[in-house]
C-alpha cells in the first residue's frame, strides 16, 4: 500500500436494496458474513413504514420518519419543512461526497450541487446491474478519493420482485452481489470505514408492510474505529444511519435529525 493510500480514510455507505438478514445464512454470502464478524452488526435492525425504497432512503439520509419528510411512495415530493440530509450536511462541512447508483429516484436524497461526483445507469433491473455499479465505484474511489461515497446495489430487490424473496433466484442474486461486495472491499484501504445495510426486506414478491419479513434488516459496520466481532445490543433503526455516518466523518449530527449515533459500535 502506498503512503497516499494509507492516509486516505474514506467513509463508504453500501446499500443492498431488499436484502433480508436470513439471506446471509441461506445463500453463500461469505464476504458479507466475514465483514459482519470483523466489525459490529445486528441482524434485527428496523426499517420504517412504509417499507418502500424511496421513503426508506429519505429516512436514512435525513434521519427522520416519513411523517416528517413527507415521502410515502417511490415518487419524490419536496419537504414542506426542509431539513438537510447527510450529503447536504457533509457538504456544508467541506466534505467531498459521491453517489454511485442504479435506481434513478435516488438522485433526490441530496440537494443539487452537494455532490462532487455522481454515477448513474438504469441497470438495477439487469442481473449484471450491480457489477457495473461496483466497477464504477472502484474506479472512482481509486481515482478521485472522496470523503464519503454512497454505493447503491439494487438488483437483489429486483430479484425479490421477479422471483420472490428467499427463492432460488433471489438467493442467487444475493450471492452475485456478495461477490461484488468482496471486490469493493478488496479495493478499499484498510483505513476505510464501511457501513452496509438494507433498506427493507420482503415477502412473496413484494414489500411495504409492517410484517417482520419486510421490516427486519441487517446493519453492519467495520473499520479502524469499530469494535470487532461485536453483536449490537441496542435497537437500531434506519434513522440511526446518518448520525453514525456523521460521527465517522468527524462532523456533528444535525440538530433536526431524530436518530442517534450507534455509540456502542465504537472501540
């Protein structure tokens, strides 16, 4: 590792859309399971209602429930009472932020002119769609070295809708995404902090309800500041992601955020 690589300490947020925690044991997800044992994790974190992708992501990045941000479907609408999300807040603290994703509505998780780099292709409905995201993320992280990068992998959710959650086709796609996650991890410096989780689970060929299958998600974090081999004991919600990522970035949580930093993961 070069001196430049050893001093580069990015914070990476990896979203695996629609990944149920029980898929980690039902499929060959060796990279994600290894990551879980090397950091701090819970397999019983909670999504929000409605457990739908865009409302979930608005809650993840803004640390408030849909009753506050107002997005309750996969169609974006501006907030009646705007508050900054993680990307906006990090930009205000002079952090370079990036987003690499393959589902277009996610462009609205941050306000215009807050990203230094954005990569998007409409390929979340292709089996190899997350291969492309991973390729783009690795190239960007190596070349541009952002402080924070959001890497969205959307094909597991697509497989759930097409084949059914926990079906053979769904689990095979989870394994493919696990291999992409392994490639991404191999490209990151040892000084990186990585938080990876799902936005929601699913049942049959759908999601959006308050059932345990839809609402329960894996939430895992690893890096030099994180306790190794730790099972998180406190309750974790999607609202806690932005405050925890802010801590990793060395900036304060915004005063209007309603989630909390998951302090027990820090060593």
